[in-house]
């Protein structure tokens, strides 16, 4: 933290930085580390405030410490942060206020856009699941003919996955599944007793159940220790902010590494309005910023601009950066900028109780906070081909006791009998929920709101157009049925099949809209995240994704960021930028 | 929230967030430690180019001194944000022909939550007609304010209006827009605004 404080020196509007990085979340933080370590002088511009870990990280807070018992002041969530689905009373300060940061949608087609505007971005409260993609994902189009392949394959990106995992620290097992490639892991956490029951049921059906791979330090290595990161003590409150640095976030990991080089200037409260362009060359000149607190308008200049504001904020920024040279938005000669928006979907699945665990003594099982993962088992090969849909899904979930007896809400009755029933079943819940691949479709897109809606700073907002197709619905139905089958096999009782899909955005894996590709006519970025049109602009976050796969995306974002920074350095050396 | 306006020396206020209180929409304007109460009471609804336009009175109450009311202010719907909460029930006694059918699953395929007729409006973004001159001492340029009207309903009237505004949006800009349906809904809205 001290090193980061030192990096918050005044930024100079006169200086030409080697690189300006927009955003300090997963991608921006990694870009800052990678570029400063390669000798770049970087300016990191972050729209949100700096945080004070002692004040703002609430992993040690308990519901009883709050007047509202962790449930917020009545009406507060619904009038300030209604779209910030995962924000709680102890973590709301990590999330944007919807009152200041609007966006619009089509009638009857909602989109839940969960955002962080704070130094560290969404890494301060993310779920930490860290999976690699495989060629089943990168080369999906070659297998099923839908859409196009990524311009990269697994072999090309594997070394960068290695680097990302090594740096952030991922705990897990090497499970030997070709479509869910292994990395180098810190020791795994153990499955709970209920998870083991679920595992044996899943395996009886011919599918796999594995320990999730999570960016939490089950062991501390020297480079973690160097920046003050400590081992996880399994308090299970990661979503409220980890004050010991055991979970990966930019604030405790990549930003300190950038800061100690002495080459990073970090400027919080700096909302980038648009990227400025040199009218003679058509290249990016720098950025126009409004200070969130003082409202001062400032311009900064840089040789390169790295756009890492998170998928949709980055695309909004590019679309808002119009000029004579780029009338449809920066780097949008293809007209593809904003297109192919995807999110994973969830919602479908099943839940119930494991009777063999009912009535046991409560134990602390939610400390590890990672549950289980059932990797994809459909459309892996000819044998597993599903007749009704393309691609596939996995399941998150598990069987562990939480601190709040959620079953009380569904238990009828009152008084002594009610309490007895709640206590008996509270220790035996089991659930599986889908994490599924949504197909990338041209017709799911974002644009600058055509009716002129603006945010609190007068910056034009996005209009988001997205809906599920038949492919997702067929997959959703199959997932609900498979989850129910697993639970039945596990001997669960009171099984409830969930057959409604989450609204797009709700899984917080929004991806695409500035896709990479080899053809500048059909893609926005090349395979190194570099704009085809504007060579000194790189978009390193999830906007670059061609498809969603069904795995959580952040590890891939980190790997692509490292690769883009390496390429950028080489191109600079070669004098191509 | 505001930024420096180039045309005038005062800062330009871009947005005011309002919540419903009955048919009224209420919010605040802040400057330093001072707060002005902002109220917009629509009394009439109509359509212009298939967009909802509300006409009514804006009242601004300064921290010290008398409130100022401006009549005949219009608020024209720019766009909306879909809600991710269940919509309220249709108003009791409303003509059944105004109520669209709930979404039904086809061939047992799952539906998407809060989508189609199972959805509702979360926020209406409305452009206020220009408020000029000295408006109760508000130190900002109010010539182009966007009202962010969050329709979080807590009373019967608020629930009814949320349902009616949501249905009107589907009737005017949804996949099956329908002039007759829209007219019927407007009449129901006007009944409630006139109360
Ligand atoms: C509750 C939750 C659980 C999640 N769980 C997982 C998980 O288990 N696994 C997984 O892989 N992913 C998970 N995610 C998603 C993960 O957090 C994101 O994929 C990741 O943080 C994306 O990194 P990013 O750098 O693109 O964006 P962010 O981390 O969001 O950072 C972007 C930063 O850019 C800043 N910014 C935006 N616009 C501007 C601008 N105009 N000017 C200046 N700064 C700007 C923002 O303020 C923000 O700080 C989860 C997210 C949430 C909220
Ligand atoms: S469980 Fe581990 S990673 Fe999560 S907040 Fe606690 S110490 Fe940090």
C-alpha cells in the first residue's frame, strides 16, 4: 500500500507518457505491472477513488455489527444501486451508484450491468474462479461451424496463462481434463463432506466434479510475500474485501509491483471521456479526462493508450471517441465495434437437501468459499454431442453450510417445530447452478444511446441490446434436467428444479464488443489486442473476446494482457508504434 | 451532477435523480453543503412521436427561503432501463384488454427472468424543458436537465403507475406496438395524474 500511495504523485498534462492505462482493475493493474517492469513510464487513470484497506475492507465484519444486520437501510439498494446485484451492505462502496452511471435497454430486454469504479476495479470483490480456456473454446467454430474461431490457439496463450497463474496465485488440482487445461497450482482446498457425496453421484453419471481453481493463496511464495500478501485464513468473506491480500486483487498484487518500479503514476478520480486523436496521423494522442471530484477537465498525452476500463466501459469509450478520422468511433472502420456482446447465463439448475447430512452438528464449511465445479460434459466430441444445441455449460454450487439458514425462508410453520425443522435441514443444503456459454451473435450489441441519455458528468451512455436465442434455451433446459439428475443420484430430497434463465449481465461475465480477429473488416483488434485501425491503441479487457466459452474469463483477460504488453514492447523496439 | 458549461459561466447540471412519491417525482440538487428539494408533479400525459410526454409543475425549495414553482414544464421520455425485479400486478379494475398476456414457456424451454411482458421499467430517462433564470437560487445552469426517474414503487398509486408506464412503453416501443392499446393506457395514466 505504501508503494501505491507513493505512485499517487501529481500527473503532468505536459509530459508525454510512454503509455496511458485506462482502468486499474484486473487488466489495467496487470498492464501497469507488465509495462513498468519493462521500463515504460505509465500513467494509470482510474475513474473511481483510492481505497483505504483498513477502512474499506470488511472481511471481519459480522451482520450483527450493523444496525441493518447486513441488509442495508430499507430502500437504499433499490434507490441507489439497484443493478449492482452482488453488492451488499458491507461491500456497496466497491460498486458504482446506478444513479450516477445510467445505461439504457430495449423495452422488455433488461441487462444487469454490475460495475466497480474504484482503484482495483471488480477484483476487490470478484469470485476468484480462475479457469483456462482450451481449443474447444478458441477453435469452437471449426468444430461446430457457428461464428468464427479466435485468431489464437491454446498453445500460443498457454505460457501467458502460466505467468498469470504464477503471479496471482491459484489454488487447485491438476485434474487432467484436456478441455479444462491444467496449470501450476498452489495446494487445493478440500471438498466438504456433502461435496464428496455430490462428486460420487456425478461420476456415476459419467461426468466429472472437481475442486474449483481459485485465486486465493493457500501457500505464500516469495513474490507474494514481497508485496505483503498473506496466506488465506478461510474467513469466507472475500466479497467484502480481503485485507490480508490472500485473494488476488490489483490493489495488493499488480499495482504494488508497478509502484515499486517508480515508473507508475496513479491518478484516481479520473474519468476518461474520450481518447484524443492526432488529426494528422489519425493515431491516438492521449485522453480527455474529467476529475470526478473537482470537475476539472484535463488532457493527458501518451505514446500508447491501453484501454482496460472493463468490457463495456472500454467499448463505450471507443464509441464516444469520434473524430473526422474515426467518425463511427475509434478503431471502428469495420462497424463491428459494439457487436457480439455475450454474458454467461445461469439460473437454471437444481437444489435440495442431502438427508444423510440432516441433523448433524454445524461446522464451518463456507470458509473456503469456493464450492465445487462440474466441468462441461456436452459437445466435447462426437460421443457427447447434444442434438439440440451447440457448445456447453458447467455447474457451480456444492453442499456446504452457510452462516445464514437460507432454508428458513422456505420452511412452513412457526414456533418450536419450525426452529427444529430449520436446524435439522440447515446443515444439509445442496445446489447446482449453471454457468453456460451464450453464443456470440451480431444482433446482440451496444451503441451510444441514440436518444441522448448521459451520465452524471454529461458523458453519453450505452444502450444495450441483448437477448437469449433458442440455443441458450435448449441448453438451459438440458442443464436444469442434468442438475436434477445429479441431485437425484446423490439421494437428495425436496429437489427443486430451477428452469428460468438469468437476465443477461447477471453472471457479470459480459464479454465481446471489440473482438479480435485476423481480418480488419470483421474485427476491431488483431490477435495481440491492438486496434487494426489505430496502432497505438490496445484494448486488453474482455471486450477483445471472440466467444464466451463457459468458464469464468478473468484469467484469460490477465493472460491476454501480459501477451499484449510483451508484443507492444517488441513493436516499440522495432519502431512500429 | 455537473460539468462546466462552455456557453454560460454557471456549471451545467446534467442529471437529477428522482424517486416516486405518489404521482410526483422527488429528488435533490446539491451544491457544497446546501441542498435544494426538487419536485416534479405531472398532471397530464400524452404521446408525441410515440414517446411519453408528461406536463406538470416543478417546485424547487431552497435551503433557506420560499419555494419556487414553475408550471407547464414538460418531461419527454428519452429512453428507459429495464428493471430486474418482478413487475407489480396490473391495476385492479382496469380493462382486461389493456393487460398483455404473461410470457409462457414454449415446449418446456426456460424463459429469461424479467423479460418481455414479465418485465417492467426500472428507470425512465426524461428530458425536462429548459428551466431558465434564477430558479430559487440554484447555482447551476438548468437549461438541459435529464430526469433519471427511478420507478421504485411503494404505494398502490406508485405500483399502478409503474405498471401503466411499463405497459405504455411496450405499447409504443415494444415488439407489438399498438396505437389503440397505447391510447387506453394513456387514459388510465391521466385518470391517476388528475387525482
Ligand atoms: C461479484 C463478482 C464475482 C465475480 N467472479 C468472478 C470469478 O469467479 N471469476 C472470474 O473470472 N471473474 C469473475 N468476475 C468478473 C471479474 O471481476 C472481471 O472479469 C474482471 O474484474 C474484469 O477486469 P477488467 O480489468 O476488465 O475490469 P474491472 O476489474 O472492472 O476494472 C475496470 C476499471 O476501469 C475503470 N474505468 C472504467 N471506465 C473508466 C473510464 N472511462 N476512465 C477511467 N477509468 C475507468 C473502472 O473504474 C474500474 O476500476 C466477478 C465479478 C463480480 C462483480
Ligand atoms: S477467505 Fe481467504 S481470501 Fe477470502 S477474505 Fe478470508 S482470508 Fe481473504
